[in-house]
């Protein structure tokens, strides 16, 4: 006999609250099998099984929306695949929490008990900037399809010459210089600027430890200052640099136009400022074709590309206000992927605001990716990055 239980009884047996039971009813996860004469919810043994499944899935990080989908279509996807996906998502959450801990530790270590919320938020923002850049670089290294280090490509793209003077704004970890240490042309002088609450502190130690191995007459110096503070610019001599570099920085500034105008003042006549910002890259066309081939409506991808085309035009127009010529250069960086999950993750990176649509069409995409991987063993995503070379 399938004995009925009241909401209070099933709540007591499973350790959930009656409020949670009402929520699960409202969300369509666990409907009562009946009601008492006093209109209290009733549940049976099958309800208990479903509730225990809900509790288990919640415990390992599934959202109520994901649990509902799993309850309704439980046989659509093998449990092993579901759990592998959840493990990956949980590991990513752990990484984010570890980063949050590091950011909070940075605030405590660098404010010497004099912190206020404005200062704390500023430090966390700068730590987050470094963490994002580090994450992007590690991902690129793990999946590089051409075997060429990314910062070697950027270094080559700059066209540095013997005896030039360079200014690296927001230099941070400075992989640009670390990865090309013995390739820096003779006689070059590099002045780097960054805040102390950043990876630049580590680079300062790297310079000290490795300065003897620099090519002849190369001098790299590090200076501390917030590039959004006008006082920092008072220490930088106008019209004195052949190459001014501000890579991976514009997205983290409040007033980009003001920064560009100040940076332009430091460039010698005939010199160049190199920045990267919004730009239409090959990857847009790649995913539009993938979506089409998979039988998925790719209008959202086309709309994003068109929006990026407008932003690229706006960026070039803004830069052109301060420079006589602005060239758009593209550095290739194809990435190779060998699993369906990696390809889904990359698509989500490119379209972070379309995650729900990608998830809704995940089955079609996974089927198409699996076919491509079966045919080719790996899929190379055609990627490049846009840099603006601005000549004074």
C-alpha cells in the first residue's frame, strides 16, 4: 500500500523545509499527489524518491531549472555525461571562489588596515583584471594550434628597432617582455607603468633577477602610478617615445578617450601607439558557419558581429582624433579543440550573453561537434586578435 504523507511528514523524513516543498511545487519539480480535507499537500513514496533526487542534485550544484529539465528529460542524456559536465562547472566555481579569496587577501595585505570601500573595490578590480588576463593566456597556451607563443607574435607585430625608446602602460605581468627577453633589440629603453596592486610587482622582481641576461645596452625600468590619475602623467615626458604600448588595458579604464589623448601626447612624431580593443575577428564567421551547419538559427551571432563592426568603426574614429593614421592589424591565434565540451565552452566564451540559447540548442551542437571530431580528430577554431597601430 502506497501510504500518503503530509508535507510536514515528508519534510521531516528528508530534512527539507515546508517552504522548500512549496517552492518545488510552484516550480513544477514536485507536485503533491493529493490534498487532505484541510487542503494540506499529500505525497507518496514516488514523491519521496523524486524529492531525494532533487536534494542530491541540489547538493552537487544543479540549479532548480536544471533539475526540472533533468526530471522531465532524464533519459535524454546519460547520467555520466551530466555528472562530468557538472564536475567541470563546479571546478570552475571553485576556481572563481579561489580568485575571490585572493582578491580579498590582496585588499587586506595592501591597505594596512586603512581600507575603505572605494579603495577595496579599486584593488579588487585591478586584481580581477590580472586574473582574467592570466586565464585567457593559459587557455590560449593549452589550445594553440600553430605552436607559436602568443606574446612572440605580439612582439613581432610591434616591429621594435635598435635604440628605440618604449613605454608600456599597464604592463602587469609583462609576458610580452618575459617571453622575448633575449630577443629585445640592442639599445632599447623600456619604461613600464602600473599600480602596485598588480602582477607588475612580480615583474619588478623578475627584472632584478634577470637584468644581467638582457641584450647589450637594454634598459627596462618600472614605475608605479595609476594611469587614471593625472598626477601619474605628470611624470611621463611628452613626445619622447617611439613605441607606446597599452595592450589589454582599455576595457578596464573609466575614461578611455582621456587615456588615449594622454597616451598620444607621449608619442614622438612618427612614433606609434599600439592598443587592442573592440574588433571584428575571424571567429565570428567561424561560429556563424558552425551554427548554420548544425541546423541552428545563427541570427544572434550575426547580430553580435554587426554590433562589433559598429564598435570597431567607433573605436577607429576615436583613435583617429589623436593620430594622423590608424591601421587595423590582425594577429592570428588559431586554437585546437579535441572534445565536444571544449568547443561548447569556447562558443560560450565568444557569446557570453547567449548562453541560454546555446544551452537550448546544445543537443544539435553536440551532435555536429561529435561528427566533426570523428572526421578530423580535432577542430581548429580560426581566431585572430585585432590591434590598432596609431601613428602620430
